[in-house]
C-alpha cells in the first residue's frame, strides 16, 4: 500500500512539468496566434507563464516563438511584458516562458 501511495505522489508531482498540466490548469487562458495555441497562466504578482506556440519546421525560429508567447501574454493581460525568459531546461524547444508585466496606464 505504501508503495502505491508513493507512486501516486511521484506521478502527481511530475504532472506540473508535463504538457498535461498546462492543458488542465483551471486558471489558464488560451490564445491562438499564427494558428498556434498558447496557454497563458497567471503566476501572481504581475508574473505570467506561457506554454506552447511551437514553431514548426526542422530548425524552428525560437525568437519568433518567444515573440508569439510574449504577444499572447500581452493580449491576455492587457499589459506590456517588461521581462521574459525561457524557463531553464526548456531552451531547446522554447515551450515554457515566464514573464513579468507592467500595467501602467
């Protein structure tokens, strides 16, 4: 029984790092830009997360993908992104981005 509980905890902890997490988060909003879906999730304190918007092709243009994710966050928040970084460990595919926004009017 303890082994089964430990396995369940291990699986659930791993879910936040998987694509399934980004498609099931109740706070997520979906933006479609250039026919690519991006999940936008609030992290609190003017911080946001974007997952997706993957560039196609053999050598994807990660700068275009990052710009698309930034645009998605700005569209959802109505604010300007002032800092955006690909999350460490996701540099190769650029799928996960954390950003800070400024909502000065």
